[in-house]
């Protein structure tokens, strides 16, 4: 029985992605001056205004938030800020090395693509990047694949349909770009039908970004993670420093999934981590390797340990252990907010 799988991608000028980038650029600005800054910043923008709110505890001085907003989203925006210090009741749990909140984090890796991501996710993202390189505007792409036999790694995968909507881009321009992408990627359609194309299906459009719609930090969670085929923990990433396990443990879960995929020569690996606010060790540390469930071994050493044969001996999954291992106190986050946090060559992908 064949099965369909679909994923979407949005361009960096999509209003939700503008908000993600603003939040992470503000985080980077604080970390440039104070690597130990605690930052949880949310952005809401649209129709001439951008509202920044959240909690920051830092020694950083003179962070020009308005300049950051204008650089990313345009000059003609009114910027309103409401930033306060982190709650002392939250801080007391983080001060002793505990997690900044409770939560569940999912890591994933598969052998379908060089990026170790689901094929539909990679194709929708690559298509978006392909169009955006020519037309850097607000836009969305979507790819639907038809797997003849999803359990057979050698079965044929057809592209069933492609959706692309881009601001300031005509249907004819999109058709030329999409057909070029299909040829470049050597995508297959079923023998008796062409790939179904839906290009600017509601008509060509020129009003996009904050002029057309509102955006909000953390509203593109499936795009940020692994696509709709893979469950997510639910926590957003952007605007949060690494003391928030929503972000840091999710990155570590991806790293663990990649490690196990390679060490076991597996087809698919899923990692589940869970934390309680103020506690250091995870409450759950599960890895599922080609449907076989195991517990991830924990160690107290700064890094994870392997033996000479490459066998994984354990990981330090305390918040501080994760931060140290992945070096997460650097101002590295704005690029993660553009096209997803995984499969883009970040340290936790390697």
C-alpha cells in the first residue's frame, strides 16, 4: 500500500519567521556581551508595529532592540518593548544548575537524506531556498511525496504535488523555477501522471510579511523541527538562552539521534528527553533505534564517552553538561531561525 507524506517550508520573510529572527537576534546581542545572560524574548509583529516582550537578566548594556528590528524587518515599523528581569522563583532553580522549566524534547535522525532528515522536509526546504535566492520575499512551499512501500528502503518515491506561493512573483516565474528545481533534483513523477503544481493558487500577490499578516515567535514549530511525520515536544526555540531545556535539550536530543544513527548504522532514530524545573538530570532519556527501545546511559563526565569501537557509553544530560558540550553560550542563534534548527549544518547536526 502506498503512503503520502507532506512537509512545508516558509521563507525568512514570512511574518512568523521575521519574529523568530528578531527574538534570536536580540538573544545574540545579549550573549555577545554576556555569555551567561538569561533571555526569554517573544516578538509579535504586524501592520506597522512590532511588540517585544519577555524576561532578561544580564550585565549587557545598551542593546539597541529597535535597530535589530529595523535591520531584519524594515525601517517603517514602530517598536514597543516590555522587558523585565527573570522571575526570582524561576531563577532559584536555574542558579543551582537545574532545568529552566519542565518539558519534553524530541530528537530525530534518519538515513533518507544527507541532512539526516525526512525527504519531504528536505525537498520543501530546498525548494523554498531555491526560489528565495531569486525572489527574497515572503513565501511558502510544500511538497507531497508518494512512497510505494515505506517499509522498503529501495522502493520508488514519487513526487505527487508541489505547492509554492511567493510574494512579488508571478505564476509564470514560479513555474519556471519549480520546473528547474524538479530537473536539478531529478524528481520523479508517476509514469502515468505529471507532478501536480499549485503555484500562487490564490493568484499572484504583492502584499506580504508584516504588511499582510501578523507574526509571532514560535508559531512554526513543525517547520523548525522535523516536519509533521515526527512528534515534537511542543516548546519553541527562538529567543531562549540555553538554560531553557526547550532549546538546549532539543539540540542535544538531535545530536544523540545522529550519533546513534551512525554508530548503529540505523535507518531511523528517535530520542525522548524530559525534565523537571530546577532538577539537573532528565526524568526520561529514551532512544528508539529502528523501533527498538533503549535507555540512553548517563555519565558525569563533561562530554559523552565512547570506546575504541565507537560504542556510545553515555552522555552528560544535565543542562550545564549540554551547554558545555555544545558550546551554547555563543551568539549563534539568528541563523537557526531562518530555515529550521536541524539539518542546516549546526554543531548538533554533526
